[in-house]
DNA sequence: TTGTAGGCGTTATCAA
DNA sequence: TTGATAACGCCTACAA
C-alpha cells in the first residue's frame, strides 16, 4: 500500500489533523517548525495524498465527464485542447469518452459518469433519440452541452453561431455576384448544429431575394466519401451552382475534391467556401476561404462555464453562449464568371 | 445527498451486505425473492453505486490516465478513439490531458494522476528532458508509452515501426527511379519517433547504395507553417530532389503546398510520399501516396496492453509492440522524369 | 497551535 | 442465505 497521511503523522510526530491542515490549510495554520517537520517527512516518504479518500469525505471529485458523439472527428482534438486548458487552470480532470454516434453507448457512459461521481458533464449529444432527452432530463449534476443540443435538453449550451456561419459564407458569395449557390452539409438529424447551418444558408438567400432551389442543397452521410458524391451530383445538375458552401470541416475537402474530379477549377469555375478554418485550410489548393470557428475557444468556454456552474456561480443556467464565427477570405472564391460551368471534358 | 446503499437496504428490509452482494456478486448469491426486492428498490430510488467509496475500499479506480504531449494534433483524435474503445470494452475510464509540449505541465499532470490513484498511465512523452525520465522512473503504477519513448524510460512501448514507415516511402521512390529524395520531418528532439523516421530514410538510401546528401534533409519547427518554408528551401537547392518524403501527417500538406507554391506539379515535377494516411489524404490534389499508420489501432493496442498490465498479466513488461505501416500508392508519385526540375517561372 | 474522533459509502470477513 | 462490523484514507468539528 502507498504511504498514507497516518504514516506521515507518525514519522513527523504529529497528529494526522496537523498533517492535513499543513497540506490543505492556509499558510500559517500550523507552526512554522511543525510545518517544516511535516514537509520533510512528506518529501522523504514520497507521500501523495489520496484524492479518492478526499472525494469520499468531501463529496466532490474535481473530475468532469466529457461525452463526445464521436471523438474521431479531427475537429475535436482542437476542442479538447481548450477543454484541457480550462480544466487544468481550475484543477479539474476530464474523463473523456466517445459514443461512436450511438445513443446506447452514450447512455452507458452517462451511467458510468454518475457512478464515478463526476462533478459535472460536458455533453456533445450523439443523436436526437428521445431516450437521450429522457435519460438526461432528470439529472442532478450540472451539465453543459457543447457545440449542439436538441429540443428538450434543459442544459446550458456553448456553441458556435451556426446560422451566422453559413450566412457569412452565403453573403460573401452573393457579394461576388453568385446567385446559384450550392450547399453541402450533413444529413439533418434533429441536432441543432446541422439545422442551424441549413437555416443560415436558406435565410441568407431569402434575405437577399434569391429564389430558393432545393436542388442546390445536398446532404451527405457521415464519413469521408459521400460528400464527394453529393457534390458531384450537385455539379451534374441542369443548372449547376457557380459556388458552393460546405457546412463542415470534414466536407471541405470532399467538396474541393469533387469539383476537381469533375475537371472544374476553383475558384474560376466554382467558388468554394469552407467551414471551421482547420489549421490546414490555408494549405489547401487553393487556400480555402472559410468560416473560421474558434474550436479551442469553444472547448475552453464550455469547460469554463461548466466549472463555474459546479462551483456554484450559475449566472444563466440554461442559457446559450454563442461564439461568433468569422469569414476568412483566401483564394477559393472569386467573382462569378459569365457563362457558367462548361460541360465536362470528354 | 444521493441515495446510498444503506437507503436501499432499509427500504428493502435487508442488510447493506445483501444489497452489495446482489449488486456485485455472482448470480444466485442472494435468494431470488430477496434479489427481486432489492432490484425493485434500486429502481424506485434510482440508486447509483458510488464508485469513489468502492475505490477507497478496493484500492482500484478503474481509471487510467492518458497524458498526451499535445492533443491538438488531429492525429490524436483518431488514436483516442482507439483508446476509448479498449477502455470501454474493459470497463475503464480515461482521464485525458495534454502537456502542451511542456515538461513542467507533463510533470504536474503526472502528480495529479498519482493523487487520483489511476490504475495505470498511457504516456506520450512531451519532451526528452532528463527531469521527465527521473520523475517517471520510480513510479509504481503500470505505465505504457504510446507512439514514442525516450532513452531511460523503463516502460513498455506501443508504437509504429517508424523506421519501416519512412523506408517504405523511400523504397517506393527508388523503385520509380528517383535518386535524389528529399526528407522533411520535425526537428529531432531525442524522442524516438523522430529519430527512427530519420534513420529509416537514411538506412533505406544507404542499403540502395545511394549517396547521402545532408542538404536533402530538412527539419521543420512544430506547427503548420515552417514545413512550407523548409520544403521551399529544399526545392531551391542547386541540385533539388525529384521526390520528397514527408515524415508526419501535419507536414504532408505543408510539403504539397510548398511544391505548388513553387509552381511545380505533383507528381510530374516532384513526387511526394506522405505519412500516416489521414482520412483526408485520398481527397488531396493529387490523392496522396502515403505510409498508412493505423492510428486507431495504435490507441487500441496501447490501452489494451496497459489494461492487461493492470489486471496482472504482464507477458512482456518493458518490451516493444510495433505496428506495421503499409504503403498506399495513390497519385502523388510517379516515375522520375529526365531533366529534373525546371527553373521557377518568373 | 495541536489532537481526538466521527463519518463519508463501500467491500469483505466472520458469524449466525 | 443473510447480517454485523471493521476497515479504506481523509477532513473537520470539537476539545484541549
């Protein structure tokens, strides 16, 4: 067994209360020479306080649970770096897990977190299944949803202003003279982020008096390939778009690849606006015009907020915090050419 | 306070020992009707066992610490998905943290893990600082290093066969007739993965009897931009390479971007072999020939091994497990053209 | 300024 | 088959 506070107390010739006070109390709560003796013994024995015992006593673990829909998406590595930073500053640890996009896995992790007595949970919901809402609704630990939520979840949300994000892309293209603007996104599934990005696209067009055309909207299945097919289908229409807005960092490359595979040039034949401004977006060919979403800031803000809720200051329990995306103009967009897309080369 | 085992016992009219047995013991350790009563009460009260108390008693937390050098690298999101999967299967949770490439942060997380009484640690060392080795060397918890290690760390390692990885790239290019093959990697820092990838490149050339030329080796500073500059410098040499091997997924795009910025075509003017086969590599322009490294498998194998060590079967405590990379040939490499690189267009 | 002792919620030993 | 009870390691009144 590891050395305990009792070992330290015995060796130092004091009581465990004194050791505990020296370790946790404010400066000067133990006499200076007593403290010196304790410190020496702690050092010599390599004593490491057992926070399991501490948690049992205090009822707090200084652990938060982070439940991601799917951690394999590269976007989350950056978000997590923000979560880590906020946790580290506040002295919390993060148990992170990934639901692999399945509601049942999500549920089982939720139960695990409850058993672990985490002080709070950061939730990126995996699905819009009703069971999800039901299971989470009557929780007592603080929960903050991150990046997206779904109807009925009574938690605070920290997310991007998704509607503004796609709107920025559309308005940029409108300003360049584009009127037929395609939209490639994930298939809507009841989760807020997808719905909002679609709405931002549609509203921006409507506000500009541009006629909506459902044919210009394509939904891809999750993953790294269907976005290519959907974009190809979009480009193969009778009246194809002169510009495309991608609604996700994973789709950016798929849209670009499809345009090129079709033998078209970006931006000369088709302008492309990406999403998220991943670190590699400036390195693409051409450097991608993108809606920048501060991924690290998202993680940081969400963790910060959760920790505040845990520590008792809940200014706006179920309110939303929306981070503001910004358009970064690079070289994948240009003024609309007359004449539209040429037929594919044979 | 949450409901405890005592509440359940009282409501069910049994002792807490019986409740505990019903919950943890093998089937049939309590009489069927007793069990039914307990189950009903557990359900009604929404009792969730407190694993903090359980851990205090048993001395095991079923938690592992995952200490990454820098989680912000997108590669790790995929690795972590493998770690998660292994943990989930075995009923463990993973506290993940990121050292932001700093030895002091790494050390403070190590202490935090020790306080938390994690059952084991998965370590991706941040630096080759001597303090690192010293701090870790006399640990008692099981530790498995992942992806890389450094001299003096007495732990098992689960990593790619890095030398084979770059060798595969070089041999592929040699087979295509290339002789002047450039190498763009991270600046060596004493960590095994970087050293090994360099050695693999050098050995493959030596084995083929190709003269080594230090000018063909360029080291980039961490991040998303210096790799571009280093590649540009490489291409600006008097006798530039006809092919380049990139030693990291983060450098793939930087190398590609630099070649294009120089006005050269891939693979017609310069062949490029990438590293890691990220999910987006097939979508690049041109689709990247890459050394595929099973990132998810890496995470899975490392976590699996750590869990085995925790549970007491340590077949090969400090040995290495090397995952085998494979070359995926796409369209960024081609036979060497005669005449070499043209001068840059004005 | 320091010490004593009770209790946090479990598990597991020993009896019954 | 079940129940009492002693730890596990720490924090924190309350006493001294």
